[in-house]
C-alpha cells in the first residue's frame, strides 16, 4: 500500500546528522535500504513533490537539523509522492497512503502541494467507519472561485457535496473577512459550522486548544502566515506570526483525537522552509504530550459548574488533572458528546453570554 512512495533525495540520506537531531534519529526511506519498518512508529512524514521542488524547496534541510525534544516517539520519513499525471492520480496516491497509515495507528503528516490535497486526506477516512471533524487553518474558505459560492474546482465544495459524506463538522481558523464573500460566511452559519477571524484567534490564542481538541484532520495552509514572516511578498500582508502558527501546530498535536495533518503551500523562501520545519517540530512536540481524558457526568475527576441563563442551565466540567474545560450540550442535542471549551467561555456564561459553539449545536439539534 506504500508503492506510491519514492525514496528521500540522496542529499538528505547521505548527510551525517548529529545523533540528537531529528535527521539522526528519524527512520528514512532510502534508495539503498528501501522503506523503513513501521513497527513501533507513531508518526510518519511524507511529501508531495514535483520536478521543480524535489530538492530546491524541500523542508527537510532545516527539519532534519532540529534537535529532538524530550520525546518518547518513533518517527519515520517515508519519502516522496510525485505528483500524478492528473490531479485525481495524485489524490488516489495520497488517499491510499494515508488510509494505510491510519489503519496501522500511525499519524500521517503530508507536507507540500496545494491546499486542494485536503480532499485526498479527507477521503482517506472513508474506510475508517467514522465521521470526520475537519479544521482548516486558512485565510480563505475555498468554497468557490469568486464567481459562485460553490465551484467544482473547490476542494471544500467537493467535500460538502460529494457522496459518501463523512463530514461531521467543519471549522475554519484565521479567515480574513475582506478576502471572503459574505455568501460563504452565510453558508457556514446556515450549516452551523464554526469559523474564527484572524484577529479573534490571535487576541486569545488559548482558544485554539479546545477548538482542535475534537478535530480528526487539520489542513494547515502556510499562506495563513503573514508574508513578512516567510519572505513571500506575494502572500497575504496580514496573517499569523511565526510564533502563532507554531502554537496552532502544537495545539493540533496535543489533540488526542487528531489523526492526520496536511501542511500545504510550503514557502519557497529559506525563512519559509525553516518555519515549516519548526511547525512540524511543534506538532510532534504536541503529540508527545498528549493526555487522553474525556469527562462523563458522574466522573469524580472533573468538577461540575452549573450556570443559570434565563430559563435554562448550562453545565461546565473542569478537569482536576489538566485544568481543561468542557461544556455539556443541551438535552435536545441527543448523542452529541461534550464540547471542549475554555475557562473564558465559563466566565462569559456567568456574565450571561451563551457560548457560540454551544448555541450552534443547540440550534442545529432543533432542525
């Protein structure tokens, strides 16, 4: 099932790396040794390449040079998937590779290519018999082409409209209002999806953790980083800073439900490739410090807080172990598990402000 993968370039396999660095520890797919054994591997990286970026624009040079954290993880670099003759060929190669890794309990990281390859990552979950929560870190919603809300060339339109449908929930982090038509925001609102403006996120970065806590798949578009931080003048003037995008990546890794990551539109500048390597480092750091916990109504490891709002109550639960918060959906939201939230959500509820994610779920349950 990994036949689509080609070995890493000789430049990276023949270089001598310090034992304490990622390049000195990661199991590599080489021309001489072939694919590494996946036994005990928790995280597997592979990249999408074409004839122009196979070496010149590779993220590996900086990524391999980074020192390992205090990790108890085994990593593998499975090499490259060359772009296919058609986009559908590329999608198939990505889908089959990621699907295999998911079944093996390995977290796949796809690096490179355009954000449209999110579709292939999403389709890799088809055989997992589960609904998918997808989060996009992107300045754009990518529904249409500027002329229509839905476009057949849009990966998000395809995810929403194509059967079989396994999308349970969609969240966008960091959109910029002036680059998106109002119709797209109206559509997201009607579907009770969550979307957060760039300024809303950067003013309170801690909220990214609960947003990502129930996410299965994260699509991280490096164009969401401000142009000055990656030396890409043609990119968006505003965006996440280098520190903020690394924080987002770490929060994604911390989510014990997060099963796959795509990092797309890798910058071609030296600074951009350096940042891409650090984004990957922080994601792996997050995985290493995952804590699996989920509150139940009678679990004594969680403290229950009841907030009275008008003619109904909202129940919050706080972990005595990690200090993380959850909110209990309304009684109408049958079969819906607890929603992650922040302490700020609880504080605002005490002031009479209903948490937006709770309200969206409540409204959806009334349909």
